C-alpha cells in the first residue's frame, strides 16, 4: 500500500521557533540529502521536510493540498511566531501551487532553481516524452550520467556526493517518468500569485546546466510584488548540496530572517 506524503523532522523539535517547511527536489525520498540541504536551519527554525514516497504518483494539486494540510496541522499544534515556505527545483513548483491556494499561511517564501521553467526547455520536454520508452538499464546509466548537470562535483564533499548519487538512482523509472511529465505540463495562475505580498527570495544558480534558473528567477520576480533575486555565481542546479552553499547563512546574509 502506498504511503501518503508526509513531513519528516531531521533535527530535534524546536517549539516556539519559526516553522520552516522545506520542499526538496524531484526525488523527495532522499532524507540523507536533505541533511545537507537544510544544514544549520535548526539553529533558528523548527524544520519540516516534505517527503513524497517513491510510489506516490499524485498530481500537483494533490501534492499542494497535502503540504497545506500538513502545514496547517503544524501551525495549530505549535503556534509558531512565523512560517517559512522553501522549495527547490521540483519543490519550487509545489511551492508555487501552494501559494496559489493558501499563501496566507506563510510569512516568507524562498524559491530555489524552480523547475517551473522545465516546459520552456525544448530538449527536456522531448526527453520527458520519450523517457517512458527508454530501457531500464539505460535509465540507470543516464541517471548516473546526469550528475554533472546537477552540481559541479568538485564542489561537493565525499558524503554529499555519495548522497547525491544515491538520490538520482533511488526513484523507480515509473516514478521519474510521472514527475517529469508533471513538470512538462506544469501551469500556475500568475494572476493569483501576483496577489502574494509577502517577501519572496528567488535564488538562481548561474552555473545551472539543467535549467535556466537565473532567467526563471527574473521571470518570477515580475510576478511577485515583493521579490528579491539572489544569483549564485558558481553553483549548479542542486546548489544546496555544495560545500560552499549554505541556506541558513544565505538567509542571514540576505536579511531574510525575522
């Protein structure tokens, strides 16, 4: 039986701290990778990471509704002073769908290398259409070959590199195919998003070899009335696993805590 998406707590609970909801990339089951992505946030936040089980094949709307329900339950339980929503890549798409439905739940939003640009990249669109017909052995090989497109491997320490390798090989082909299809068909109500007045930090990696993340950050900044863009000059798509990128330090530097 398939397990529903859920929040996991990688650190000790910090009741009374601001709630930080983290929506990671396409393989949401990689808890080892989440340690690198969220390292340091536990110093100032009560962190919750969204996990989508590998056999979960639901839609954007259902995923967004689940995040909203889980966040609402956390707010009712702990009454945090503020609530942050942060999405990376595939999680950035979920973030946009959540904001479309329930932006009022959140005080600050962070979107990193949003995969909402996926459908505007022709070779990715074609690849997602052909993907279901690729042999399983080729899927495993191509997953490993995709590593340099996700992050500059020289900027990862050994543990982070191992976690990233395990992540790209973890999702079953059927799951990867369905999530690629979701990104190819992604749509959001930009008029609704333009009503989001909370501060939004849009991060884009200049060395992203997978998606045009800086261009997408600039596009999203035109939608959100209170947006700030941060360009990461030496980072790849999976920037949060790099040893020279720390989300907690970035939030402090950008005065995005408070």
